[in-house]
């Protein structure tokens, strides 16, 4: 049996439930359901219901593409064959106006300045929309940032549907567009294009390895893919054991198994997918895995629980931080904690760099993508000042704005640039390989080549170029001329956000940081040493072209003041109103699910810790890492900065341990650190073991010289004294051969620099030597330059 689930796209809606009364409505109770779509680019499917009960008329609309249901309709009017109704409480007054002809209502949907045809067909003939007429609305709902599913209570956006096991054993979210197949012995969820099949099974025994084999035999009796690795991560509360099995799949395919034991029952989820499909819809797989609920399992709930004073737990927290920092080999870290409208802790751990200077809470470090939250605060302040609305078309602010689909470019509005819901793929390599020649304007213009992986709102897709364009568009709205967008963004940020909050050491200027001379040095993974090595500060300049997305410098103390401003809902520590509560809360509203308990807002991850709301964002540069998280309802938050690349496991563990301590929860952070260390060591071993220091001169000879990619530009490969070097202009790195089990070279691994650990394949296409970086939908081919 199959249940069709409609596709996601990206038009308007916010969750609301509003009563509608009508003096002129029929007193006869009846219900009518109508289905159809708004012919926007791309089409948006809707389900509309009208109801009249004891003289009270009401209506609701479902937008499955937005993961939203039962949105209230108001102003339901019928005059002869003319029908009109409005989605309640949303900006732009989303309105349907049409004509009833037999079993069809057709007409025009409008919101703000945009309008599109719509058509609805009756699927329940018991009701007539004429019965719901002349309605007067009494409505209240928090405005959302234009066309995104927004919950005024601040909860993450939901999946489009939830499947409930008939036996009452589990529930699982079904992403919009996916199909449910009920088989005799298992359930399957299939992606819209069919490239991903997730199978769900339960077994009444607790031998995980045997059960996983049995599960594959049930789903595919011919399955015979060898196991690559078996992992046992820390289990969630109430789960006795967890196992993840990765398989040595053929190129272009992905197989994985997850098994959990609870009270003698093994719950198994199997992945059978094409690599490219996983790259496009990976977050929807995460949504399914994270949203799988064992109904017999009681989950922790901290709703209404008051946290302990942070001062009571500092000794234990500091010991945890220092032990974890040393275990991960991180040179230095700075941590600041806020509680009840004040900074209650700020301190440094370790050193800034090889010179041995102590790290402090006032040490400059880069914050990476945590800066996206600062950019969206800036945009919110501009909305307050009327420079644009969230629903203003981007082309009205930046007329040159374009993406690969011209119609789509015309429909994109300002909030689409910062919602991570627009379907733009992540293409960071294009920044790294082109940074020396790229300006803010080049970043904006580069989007003209971007094709979208998914439709609006369908899946979380993270794009630094899109957020960068959001910041530059805001600068243009604030008066920056074309050719001056980068400096315009920096000036607007300083004037509207940093100065009012009191963040004197938060900047985009490397010159300011160097002159102050209180900065940490960046550190990257050194494959030879198996740990972090200090690198030049200049490597971080590669991020400058996309500054609004994450090339900000700051300190733990500055970021603590920024956190206090959020906890005060837009009011700086000195009482200055920086941004209105309404517009700041708009940035906190969910737009697209990431997992079952986390969504992306406008520059924010909207999550929870055991049912307590958490707003968070992390950041990574080429040699620094940040984590920023606070609980708006209980007034506790923490910022963690480090001077090493990719230390997210450490930073998130510090956050988790703080929350555990103040809420007196059993520790999982320690187990997560131990597992993270084990996996990090295994990853390094897996990378190092097949590496060879000797380069076969004959094998690489056809690949020496200059090669070019239409997107990444030119690279030059040289072989001197047995060392193979790749020079991209922006950076240089040694390449070493990595061999398979038979000792044959599979690819060449970058040993240093911003692409360290990346694999370059030396191959041929149509008889010509080419070099390929990446795989699947994210791959780049370099051909020889004659």
C-alpha cells in the first residue's frame, strides 16, 4: 500500500489556529475538502477544508510542502459564484480569489505584490464553499518571515506526515514528497525520485549483528555487500545498545544500517541509496533517523525545570573542559557563560599558539558561521527601519541577482537568502580556489550558475554564497553602491549592530586584529603529525569574499554581550534597543527541518535540549571553531571559541556538559567525548595507513603541468625531489598517493592547507588526462591547459 506525500516548495505560511464566526453562514453543519495547487514557480500543492457548524463558519488549509497543516482561513466570502478567503495572520495578506464552477474553484492567489493562478477540485462532495460566507475574523498569529512554515511558539517545523505503526511499536516522520510502502515484514520510505530506500524493521531479540543480517535478508535476499566498519556510539537515554554498520559499497552507492535495543526489541533502519540522492536529500534521511520514536520509551522532559546557578557547577565544568581540550589536542579555547542577564563566567584555556601566550576570554578568534546570526540581526534591524521587508524580492534590492533558473530568481525574496531552505547546494570549494580574484560582487554574480538541488522548503541546504549575498544585499539596501558592497556591509554592521551592543573587538578587519596583537593563531590538521599544526594567519583571508557568512573576528567577551542582547530580545546590555523584539523573533522562527528536533531559521538553528528551547549556531573557518547556544526561556547560554579547525565535537560537548550540570542530568557528554576521540583516531589511521611517500614518476607524468576547471580555475602540478605539489594560487599542498588493498594507487591526498585530506583522482576522459576532485553531484574536473 502506498501513501502519496506531496512535494515541498516555497510559498507562504505560518502555523496558526484561529476561530472564525459568521452571521450569514448556513446553520447546517457540513464539511468540504478541496485539493489543488498554486501555480507558482514551482507549483505548490494545497488542501482546503470548509466547515459550518451551528452558524459558525470556519476553514483551514494544509500546505504539505511546508510541513504545515490546519492553518486557519478568515474572511471567507461567497457572492454568487465568486469565492474569496485569506490565510489568517500572515504578512502580505495571502488571498485566494476565484470562481466556483461545478466541482472546481479557480482564480488568483496573491500575497503582497506577487500573484499566481490557482485551482482547487472538490474531493468531498458533502460540502459547498457557499455555506461559509461573509465571515469576520478574530485572529491572532505571529508573523512569519514570508513563505516559510513558522510556529509562533518557536517549535521546529514538523515533517509533512508521521507514520504510526499499526502495532503501536513506533512512529516515524515522512518527509514531504516521500512515499510509504507497507510490506508484509517491513516498512519502506522512498524518496521522491526513488534514489533512496529506507527500510524499517523490528525483531524480538537483542543480538544486534545477527538481527542486522536478518533485516537485510528480509528486505533484499540477494544483499551481499561486505561490511566496512561497525560503530557503537553512545546510546540515547533508555536505549540499551546502539550499532551503526557502514558497508564497502560500490562507487556511487551507499548502504548503512542502524540498530537500537530497547527492552529486548531491536529496531533496525536500513539505507539503500544512490550517492547523488544522498547528497541531495541527506537532511531528510537525518529527519527520519532522528525522528524515529520508540513508543515504549519514556524520553526526558525538562519543561518547567529551573536550572541551578552556574556558579555551583563551575569547578566540575572547568575540569571537564580542560580534560577534553587536552584529549582532543586543541591548543587553546575561550569560554563565556551567561545566566539571568549577566556574564557569570569568562575564561581561557591553553595557549594562543606556538609562542605559548595564554588564551583569555579577550583573545581574538574567528567565529565562522556563527557570524550568520549577526548578519540576520543586521537584516532584522534594517526591516525595522523600512529599508526592505523580509518578503521584498531580491532583484528589487540587487537588480543583478540571478540563479540558473531566471523565473526562480524573480520569485526569491530577502529571507530566502538566509533560510538554508532554498535548495542551493553547498559549493565552498569554489570560494577556496577563487578567493584571490573574488569580490563581494563576484560572489553575488556567481549565483547565476547555481542550480538548486531541491525545491524551496523541501530540504535543508547550506550555502555560504547565498548568505553572503544576503549580507551584501542588505548593504545595498543601506546605500552601498555596486562595487562597494563589502565595505558597505562592514560599515552597516558596525553602525547598526556592533557599536550599539558594545562589541569593540568584533570586526572583519585583519588589520585591526593584527594591530591589536591579542589574537590566537589558526591551527589545521597535519596528517604527518596526526594532530593540529599552526598555520599562517593569511590562510583565513580566503574567507573574506563571503564575509557576511562567516569571516568575522570576535572574542568570548564580545560574544557574551551579543548573547545577552538576544536574551533581552534585542536590547543591548546598556539598555539600547538594537532591533525590535518582533523582527528578532522572526529570525528565530523555523523555516525548514534539519532533524526531527532541530530546524533552520534565519541564520539560526532552532533546536531543543530535552524539550527546552535552544537557539544555536556553530562556525568553522580554516583554523578556528566556534559554538554559540542559549536557552531563551531559561536565560542560560554558552559560547565556546577554539583556535583549531573542526573542533565541533569538543565545543558541543562543553555546551552539553553545561546543560547537564545545571539541570542535574546524567552525563552523556563524557561518553560523546570518548566516542569522538575514538572516531577521530580511527579516521586519522584510515587516512594515514594507505598513504605512500614514494611517488611513481611515470604514473604522475601525464598529470604534471597546468590544468583548469571551468568553476575552480587553474591548478599546477609539479614533481620536485620526489614531492608532488599542487599549486592553486590561493594555496599550495603536497599530494601523496593513497593505495588500495592490492597496493594500487586509488587517488592522491592533499596533505596540508584548506583542502587537507581531500582526494584528487588522476584519470582519463576521452583519452585525455584529467584530475577530478570530489564525487557525485559535488565534483569538479580539471582538464589540461594547452
